């Protein structure tokens, strides 16, 4: 058991990693669902959060490996830069590459403990945001399974969830196209559906694990505001664990979310730091690329 487990164990709202390992691996599927349900936060039942999912030492090691990655692994976009691990995402699947061992440690842990994915996570995106950068509300592309898990690193950040009734019938992805935005004047049908889905925000604390799926995935867009002034002290690096669509698998997943919300966090309006985000996905493999010399 890790140092500090005794103290953390006294707090019912916290899930210690070593405890999660035993609980998730020693229960039936019904038991796992019941365990995960206690982490549901807010009115959306498919959003859950586990605080302190990894230790500070594990967080430091992840950040160190991200920082030591070759410059060629970084791709610079208009509003962020990112690293792509696991291969190239194609419209029909994944041109696969092996994940490095330091990422497999994380992906295997989430896969084994959450019982969320039908097979091992095989794709990781690492997004880095500067203080004036963010990502507009979006839903991940059609290659992904409708489930997302986010492991946060560094400092707190607020993730916004905005209802979007048209997502299932459109081709919107995380490319930040203008079509990702919600229409100013929804149709009567849209307005009726939207009445069920209210916007909400979640404070992602360092080392926490967030998972959302089903209604929270298909009925909402998620994003981070691109403002230098946040309602929290600093900006967070995050690991987003997402699942890509596998044609022959059925996903019967559970989701995790935290008791933290933007309204319960002290609003300090301080300038923010650089943050990063890891996105882990499962994608159907089209080809295997042998990159070994």
C-alpha cells in the first residue's frame, strides 16, 4: 500500500489506487458497477470521478516522460500542441504502432481496474495548452467508442460540458471546426431534447480519473475555455483516456466522475500555467507498422 493510504482512507470521497485495484478485480461485473456508482457526481449518472487515482510520484514520472519525448513527436496546432502515441487514426481505424512502456503502465491499469474497455487501450493523445489556449466544446471523432476517461496531471482545470442534441446525426469531431458549436436558435425538437440536458462544469483535480460515457458522451460536447484567467488557481495537464470504436466489440462500460464542480471551487481569476492532456483510445487496427530498425 502506498504512503498516505491510511490518511486518505479516512476520507470516503477518495479512492486509493491500491484499494481500487483490489475492489475492481475481486468483484463481479454487477459489483464493479455498484462500486463505480458511488463516484457518480451531479445529475448525469454516466459521469464519475475518482480523486487521487495515481500518486504524486507517478504523476511526476508521466510528466518527465512527456517532457523528454523527441520534439518530432509534437504536432503544433492553432490552439495547442499534441503528441500522438499508438499510431495514426484513419477514417476506418488505426494504423497501429506500439505504445511505449511508460504509457502502457497507465493504459493497462485503467483497463484492468475499471473493467471499462473490451480490450486494451491502444491509442494516446497528449495535448498541451498554454495559458491563453483551450479546446472548444466538441465530441470525439467517429473512430472512437462512446466513452472517455481523463487522468489529470499538474494543476486543477475546469472542463465544461455543453448539451448538443444534434451530435448523433452530425459528423462533428475534435478538430475544432465551426460546426462543433451549438446553434443559437435550436429547432423545437432540439429545444425539447435540450431541456433534459443542462450544461455543467467539472473541476479536474491533479491525479484524478474522470470517465464519462453514454448520455454524457452522446448528449454533450466537452471543452476547456481558452482564457488566460481561470476560475481556479492554475491550469492543468491532463490525460484523456478515450476509447475508439471496435466493430466486433460491444461496450458495456461504467463511468467515473468527481464530487468537485466549478461552483464549489474558489474562484481566484489568476493567470494560468501551461497544461497538458493525454487521450487514450481503443481503435480497430487496419495495419501494423513495424517501426523497429
